[in-house]
């Protein structure tokens, strides 16, 4: 058999979970190949170039930040299992972020990487809820993330401890925007995971953005002997007797593998399987896998000066909502500018001698895939330009020192992605950033040698995605091969 036609493990998708799984497997001598349909690795957290400038896609911040030497955390586990020295990531802490909700009398909760500060903010604005918050945090720290844990509503659990609906929405906001595929709510386990990652632990950013992180993973993968085939997708998967028998590439080349690990999504993987009416093709018959509807539009603006000098202040991120309640759902219009996230990459603590060469401001809002996908090229371009301005104006309400006309004069370059962009470069149905609302924590499927990692497995965020790849590789491949993970 041709050495390029058979692998011990084939990984679908070169996103962070697929890359991490590949690194882990390559370290233990597995013959592994990652197949990626596009020309850039990283998946939802990648980068692209326009006029010589490189723009990060997806990265607002790396969650799960903890100080050097803190053990027993998701970050420390990922670094240890992937044999990455912490200094290789060059993680720089956030300055401070805020959650601002309300229309007539907005309430702001500031937070940084010290949870005591956030707790003091809640005490200031919601004094009757502090004890409830403390009990909720204890519940979060004791959360069972095993596949056997019951699926609970995050809102229902929060209501056991928090009685003010405004604070309920504010506590949910960051986890929702940073990882929920479910409209209006999320599973309690995912809420706990993301609240721990973002509020209890914290946010950071590599000085040069997502590219150094991807480079570290690629270097580790190559050093371990892993293969990677870019611009080379899997078009069909043949199943025989309950096992993947053949993978057919876009080029019609046939590949075989002992094990297949898919990071492209459960429904997206199912769509590749021949004879889908066959019961063997059902990746997950219970619970039923549903299509995700949560997608986003994001603007990226590059300015001559520091955002601080342009009136944006020192906040690293702003999570905003100007409605009575947070409406986290696919909007009825192309974009919902009532709520969203503003991220300012300049506002991390890079050190006295380092400063980004240009100012960058990213604004993210919920968007409706179906209202973007069938437009003519001319209409699509015009709508992007119109919504870019609406998103800027919506965000600027929270920065009274920023002047729209001054910003226009300082603007060097801008760009915007829509749900159509997400669908094109990730393959996710409906441009759903976080995949299906149905998560498969075990990663197992009805096909005995096909497993899931990444978005639809259910570990979320940048560190969570890498942890997903590592955990699924350990659980389903390395331990079965006699390797102690």
C-alpha cells in the first residue's frame, strides 16, 4: 500500500482542536495527517491579509489565563500535554473589561483577571445578590463535565442563586458571546466552563495575535512527524460494517485510516457520509443533532493612533446591551446592533517597551445567515458598507469621548465579515460560529472508528478547543493504543 494512502489517524480540519490533536498524536509516534480544505490553518481562529496587513479572525482574547506557576488549570494542562513552554505563547493580560447593560440608566460591571474585583463590582451595583454570586461560583467550581452529567439550562441554574434578571443577563453575556450555539440560553456545563475561563480565570492575548499560537502548534506537529495537506478537503466518507472504510478527497484520491477524528462539526461530518439513509451513517442518534443559528458579523477598523488617544479608553473588551433583556438569538434583520462586543487588541498589558504599530478596534454583533447568503455581489457590498456604519455608531454610544468624524480622519483601513464569510471559510451550516446546540462531550459516534473534537464536542474557547483535541486524542486513540495519556 502506498505510504501516503493509509494513516493510523486522519484528522478533518486544521482548526485549533485538529492541530492540537495532531500534535498530541504525533508526539507518540502516530502516523497522522490533517486534511484542510482551505489554505490557512486555524479554522475559526485564523488570519488573512489585505494590502499587506494581517487581520486576526475570531481571536478577541485567549481565555483561561492564569499567572505563571498556577497548576491544575485548563491552560496548564494544554501546555503540558502539547509540550509547549508558556513563554512560546507570549501571553499578555487584559487591562480591564466591562459589561454595560441598560438603555436609560446603564449599569456597568467592570472585570479583570482578579475575580475579587468583579465580585466587588457586583456588590456595588447588586448588593443583595453578592451571597448568591458566591454560592453560584462554588457551584461552578464543582461542575461535573463528564458525558454522564445531566444537561441543565444555564438560566435555570443561575436563577437558583441570582434573583435580579438584569444581573442574570449580565452574568450570562460573556459566556453566551464567547461560546453558545443555543439561542437565549446555553447548557449549564458550557456556561460554567466559559464563566470559569473568562471571569474566574481571565483574558490574555499573544502580542502578535493568533499567528504565533498557530505557528507553535504547526512547529510541534511537524517536529513530531505529522503530515498536513492544505487545500485538500475530504469530499466523501464511505462506511462499511459500522466503520469508516475509505475517505475520498476533493481530487478523488482515496485515503484509508484506522481512526478518523473530525473537527468540522457533527452535521457537517454526517453530510460527507455515503448512503446517509443507512443507520450506520448516523453520527449521533440521541440526542438529535440540530443545526445552529447563531452567527455574527464583525467589523475591523485600523486607525493611525492608539484607540486610547481616539477616545476608546483603556477597556480591553466591552460587552454591551441597550435593551431591557438580552436577546441572544438570530436577528430578524441582517444584523442586531442592540447588543454585541467591542474588542480593542491594543488594550492588553504588553509591557513598557512594546506597543502595537496601529490602533485596532473590532465590533461584533449577532447576524442572520439567511439574509446575507443570496444577495448579489453589488447588494452584498452595499449592505456591508451600510451595516459597518451602523455597527460603529451603535458601539460609539458607549465611548462618549470618541468622535465619529475624528475616527474617519484617522481610519487607515477597514474590513468586515458576515455569516456568509463564516460559511465559506469554515463550512459550518448557517455560518453558525459555534456549530450545533447539541454537543457530544464523549466525542463518540455510531461509527466505531469515527470521533468528534472541537466545536460540536463541546469544549469551548481557544484553550478549550485545544483541550478538546488533546482529550479526544488521549481518550479514543492513545489510551486504546496502550499509551498512558
